C-alpha cells in the first residue's frame, strides 16, 4: 500500500449553483486512498459521499482544490479506463441478456470477440452468476442484478472500483450475503474499492478504513483504521473489536451533526 495514492484529494471543494443560490457539497476534503484499501464513506444523506465518488470518476468537476486518480486527473483516468463504477441501481439494459450487458463496455472499448468471451466468463464466475448469462435482468432477483452490475464494472479489469451504495435497496439477508461475496472478491482480486453506505455495520464489516463525513457542506471528520483481521466471518460483528469501531463511527457521526441531533 505504498507509492502514489490511488485517489489523492487536497483541499477539494465543490459548490453547485442552483436557482436558490449556491449549495456547497464538499468543503476542504483531504483524503488519500491507498492501493489495495477498502474504503467506506459514511455520513448523513446529502453529506457529499456520492459527490466525492462522482468527482473521482469525472462525472462532476470540483470548484476548488485538487484530486488525482492513479496520479492522473479524473478526466485522464476516465480516458484510461482506470476505474469501474457501480451505481445504486443495477442499471442493466432490460433488452440485453446478462452476458450482453456485461460485455457492453468491452464492445465500446473495442475488445476482440474472443477476449470479450473470456472476460465475461471470468467475471460471471467471480460473482457466482455462471449459468445465468442468457437470462434477462427481469428474470433475476435484485441481488443477482447487482452482482451482474459488479461483473460489468470488473469486466475490463480496472484496479479501482467505485461503488455508490449498491446494496442499499436490498433486504438484510441478501445484503449480508453480498457483503461476504464482495469481501471475498476484494481479497481475491486485490483491487482498491471506494464504497458509499449509510449502514454502520456494513462499513465496519467491509472496510480497512472508514471515512466519516459531516452534513453539508461535506467534510471528512474522521478516518478510522480498522484493526479487524482480513478473514471476517459474519459473526465477527458480535466481537468487542467490531462493536468498538462501530461505536467510534457512531460517535463521529453524532459529533459531525453538532446541534442538529
């Protein structure tokens, strides 16, 4: 986890101009995401968690400060296909099979048919969807659709995966299973993952580092290094170490809210 940070934000700010006046979404954010980290972003709605990911992905432009992705500007990183992005909704095209949804970015990037076939087969196996390649999205459960969305983001093998609350709409049982699968995938691939969530247990279970953010204007109020071991069965959530980290996250969120709680 040495060398140039995968994401390096310094004094990052973003203000949206609206009909009701300026809205400060991010203010003076300083954060370095190390290679191989699993970083979760947690905070109240509107605190800038998703905005930070969108800036890193060149979907929004900052109005102050700087940010680099793999040592490049977000625009250059986008051109270099340096990251995969998983949105809150799976965003699969209903008229394309799972196979054809996953291979869509590969088609756009000009990969050969043989390379597409190999990559689609590999990522389907990684997310445990082998055998479902000829199904349509509407034939799969919500959890399976999100796994297909993750497979699509993994298909071109970017080192960085940006995930914007991908499991937020799923029930707790499915969410737990996908958390386990995502943690296993992260350990097997060694990718760097930035993950937005509103769930304290999810953030603590998944992460090597937890970034706690304040209400708008979004600021980083704490960065918590997790002491949990790499092997994390679900029952680790009942351990004293897990509960201690969760309490620190909760205290950080409460402190960030100030007099609003």
